[in-house]
């Protein structure tokens, strides 16, 4: 799991794209992060294969970026 401050937001999307299944991000504001990532995902058609989901196990602190 990576802290958000470690990489620019777009890099988390590219890291998820190259990961076998995706990545998990921890955040204090899941909805705000998801909205920002949706905007960034639209900047590159290759990122359209990623799904940005609120964690089922930790919905208040984790966001999953997984391949569809």
C-alpha cells in the first residue's frame, strides 16, 4: 500500500495499470480522491481499463484502483 504523498495522483493510475490486479490507496477523504482520479483517468485513453472503487472492507479510508 502506498501513501498518497509518495507519488503524484496520475502516477497512482499508471502504477495500477502496470500492476497485476491494481492498487490500494489510503486516504482521509475517499470521495474527494475518487473524483480527482476520475478526472485524471479521462486524460489518457489507456487508463479507461481502470475501475476506481471504494473499498468494501475499509470504505472510509481505502480506494481501490483495479483493472476491469
